[in-house]
């Protein structure tokens, strides 16, 4: 079997690969510029950035190695919510999300040599209405500070989520079902 390389420093993505049985992989994090052309849809944005990451990672790998990259973004209406700059920014984002549906999009690329496959997954997330004191208490945990949209669904952020529409693992940063189907096209069967 070809060696797998995860081109991401995300501990959540590493954990998710382990959960689906990919336990022996290398981590190589390429330097990339996460800018994208204007006028793209959310799915096109995350696919574009994921492909750019794969292209950069390919320079660090042999043609036989299978590279996995991903890019996750949170969108409220057409506004992109990145990682918060500070606690005030986290409060602003969490306040905007409460009681509303937003979309988490992840672009995933699997690359081996010149063969490249890129797809995306979108998951709807609805936050419950919350008191400002609850949002501040959540921010005080520090959990939101390194996450797009200022929350982690796999942690205490789950207490803000009323419902999910789609792939839970996508909201964590890696749609594992989609990834498993993509890897199967490269000869890697997980089941």
C-alpha cells in the first residue's frame, strides 16, 4: 500500500484519520497562501484552497505517496467566518450564529503524483439561542480561539448546537465518508 501523507497540522484531522483506521501516516504541512479568486461559491473556495495545499504538499512528497489535504470554512449567509482574532471577535461571531443556520464547507483533495481528486462537503448547523453570559463562559474555556466560526462541535461548542444537517465529521474538519470514497478510487479500501 502506498504511504499516506496528511498535509495538515490539525489535531482534529489527525484524530479523524485514526478513528477510521488510518493510523500509520506522515504529517507534512506545506506553506500555502489561502487566498482565492473572487466570485467563487463556498464549495469552490474550499476546493480551490484544498487543491492549492495539495499542489504545495506534492513538492514535499514522492509521486507514489498519497497526499490528503483539506480546508474547512464556516459561512453565515454569504459571509465567511474564519478563526477569531480575539475574544471580542469570537463573541461577535457566536452572537451572529445563535438561533440561525450556517454552513460548514470542507474541500478535500487526494493526490498521488499527477492524479488529483478534489471534492467538497457542506453541512448545515443550527445554533440554539443563547444568553451572552453562556457565550462568554464558552469563550473563557479558550476552545473557540483556534476554530473557524469560533466553536468546536466536538467539545463544549456542542452545547450551542441545536441540530446538524449532514456530516458531523465535516464540521470537525474532515468528512470521513467522502474521504473514504475518494481513497477507494486510489485503491485504499477502509472497510
